[in-house]
C-alpha cells in the first residue's frame, strides 16, 4: 500500500512534517549576518552553534505541538494508518530523531554559507526541492529509475523521509532497519 510518503496520510500532518524538517537555521543565520546581529551573538557567553541549535529546537517544538494535536484527528477522520506494529512505531520515532539531526546539520551548513554570501535563499530553495524529491515526498522512490535511485541512496535525503515512512508502514523491520538508516 502506498499511503503516506513523507508523513502518514494526512495533508495537515504532511505540511507540518515538511515544516519540521525545514532548515530554519539557514534562514535565522542569514538574517543575523545581514542585520549584523551575529557580532553580538558571537560575543555572548553561550557558544554560537548552541544558540542556533536552541533556535531550531524552539521552532520545531512549536511544530511538534501542532503535530501532537493534529495526529489524533488524522487517525480518526483523515484516514491516517497506525504504525504496522509497536516496534515499527518506536523505530519510526528513533528514525525521525535521526532525520531531524540530518536536516538540522544540513540547515546549519546552508546557513553558514551566509558568511560568504548574504543571500542564501537560492541555495535553500534548491535544497528544499532536492530534499523533497530524494526524500520521496514528490514521487515515491520505488518509482525512480535505477540510476536515479542509486544517486538518491548516496544522498542523505532518503533518511529524512522515505526510510522513516518505510519503517512506519512495516516495509523495513528487524535487522534491515540499521543499514537503511
């Protein structure tokens, strides 16, 4: 069954999931460099990367709260399927944490590019498209031609969306989870 490619089968949950993995660090860092506030941020006693991480976690917490409120409605009214098993649900949560770490670090890399160029919007737009494409949000990776599938497996984007969904639906289980993530 091909339901729910990025986040299980609900439009509102899908949009919130995309926002959760959006690199807000890049946007925040770009604005800090543009406005010059990065100089005062660097002078604070808290490490700058810690400040950026706290900003990202704060943004994501707001998105997670929306997901927690929307998920029961999606299960009851929206046709969202429950995890294939209890272990699939637990491994799904672990894979989401790892996917979040990947998205956060990539967002940090994009944001750090703003020290060399003050406009990272183009880079962020390209990242958004490529990550959605290779995470299986636009087209499931099962339908990719073999060459494109091989290229996608070398990139980190598959671990941000496609692998967690396969775990959620029970298509990856047991010992096959570790190599997939």
